[in-house]
């Protein structure tokens, strides 16, 4: 069943009422990549760090179909954020120092 759609920031049709089961797989991954692109740059690691993190995930036995078996995250989503770290007891990549201004 189709959900409610609207134009997202990247001009893509974004479904606001669909479960994953209701979305076409290619639409889901396009939406995921669009979401990553639209995250505030201050919250994201730079490209070099991102690729190093993803290289660790690619070589990891806990990566299954783009998801981390330990945390259940899509690793491309988890690895882009400075505040995130690999969830292993002995992490394969670390969080970056993040300065959060809390007033
Ligand atoms: S986040 Fe860590 S545990 Fe998960 S797939 Fe990547 S390297 Fe492996």
C-alpha cells in the first residue's frame, strides 16, 4: 500500500507513512543516501575518515547486507556521524571528539 509522499530536500519522493516492507528496495536505499547527504556537515566526519570507517566495516565479519550485526544500524548511516563509534567491545573505529554546546 502506498503511503503519503512529498518532495524531499533532494527533490526525491519521500514516503512519510511507509514501513520498510511497503517501500521498494531501491527507493529505500535512495532515501537512505539522500538522508546521509542532508545531515548537517558539522555532525559528519570528513570523507577520509568516513571511507576509513567503511573500510573497517567492509572487512568485518559482523557486516551483513550493509547492516552491523551488533547494533542493527546501516553502517553507512552510523559511520557518517562524528558522535558514533563501532559498537564492538573492542571498537574497530572510534568516535571523533564532538563539542556539543548545551545552553
Ligand atoms: S560498526 Fe564495527 S562491528 Fe559493526 S560492521 Fe562496522 S566494524 Fe563491524
